[in-house]
C-alpha cells in the first residue's frame, strides 16, 4: 500500500533527505544538480512511500514573482519525481494533490518550470502554460530568460493573471525558473 506524507524540510531527518536526493538523482538520470537540490529545500515536501520504499517526491517553496505591477507570493513546485519502475500509476498525481493543497492554503498562485516529462502531468491537472515573456529580477533590473519561455506553468489562485503578460521571478543561484 502507498502512503502520502507532507513534511516541512526542518522536520526531515538526514536519512530521509538522503533518500530523497537519491530518488531525484535516479529519476532525473544524473541531471539533478546541487543547485536544483537547494531549490527543493526550505519548504513543504510531499513524500510517497510504497512498502517502506520512497517512490515519489515533490516540494513547494515560497518565492516572489512579479506580474501586472504586483508582487505575488508564489508556491513554487520543485523536484517532482517518481522512481522509473513506478511511473504511470498515479504517484505524481498523489504528490500534486498534496502540494496543491499547500499552495492554495497560503499563496497567491502556484508556479513551476516543467520538464518535457512533467508538462503533460501539469496540463492535465489544470495548470496553465505561461504564454508571455519570462524574466528574472537582478540588482541591475529585470533580465529576460528566453530559454524558459514556454516551460513555466501557473496554478491561478485569487489574483487575476494575464497569461500573455510579463512574469518575473526572484534571483537565485542555478536555474532561475
Ligand atoms: C513526470 C513524472 C513525475 C510523472 O509521474 P507519474 O507518477 O508517472 O505520473 P502519474 O501516474 O500520476 O500521471 C498522472 C497523469 O499525468 C499525465 N502524465 C503523466 N506523465 C505524463 C507524460 N510523460 N506525458 C503526458 N502525460 C503524462 C497523464 O494524464 C497521467 O495520467 P495517465 O497515466 O492516466 O495517462 C515522472 O514521469 C518522472 O519522475 N519523470 C522524471 C522526472 C521529471 O521530469 N519530473 C518532472 C519535473 S517538472
């Protein structure tokens, strides 16, 4: 039987953190960096276990986004992954159910940058593809991130969004989106 748990990063012990990192390295086929790992921490994690084995993970972290002249409190989804031998069995669906509950509780919207694998999952759940230009806010002003255009999805909350407008994220090491 599979179970889904929701935990804050601060409540995860070293063994669980190590199991999560191992799952992510496997699921992303060695393409998961230390910066990606840092992005997945300091938030809320959803963990799916099956017969004692960690088979799925995703997290939501707080970020600032800017859109339409407003500062938005985003629940930003990171590090969604399911072990290769348990895919297409609804595990990511269970993860996203838990993460979207956390987003809706305390954020203006949800946001994420989808991999090719993930895009179908989010679209099927009602996440909307951002159509307008994306940027990152730097000390020198906003800088376009054209390589991320067409991969950012949002989960609207109470704030009106114009998907064709500009969307800017806060700066961080590694991938901005
Ligand atoms: C993306 C990923 C997390 C999906 O996990 P999963 O447990 O297989 O997803 P689910 O079984 O819950 O799928 C739910 C639904 O999402 C959609 N979906 C999931 N994966 C999809 C895909 N690759 N293409 C299109 N739609 C997909 C389908 O509607 C699916 O329902 P179905 O199986 O009845 O068709 C998994 O493939 C994975 O870990 N990939 C590698 C890491 C990665 O890219 N993560 C996403 C980062 S943004």
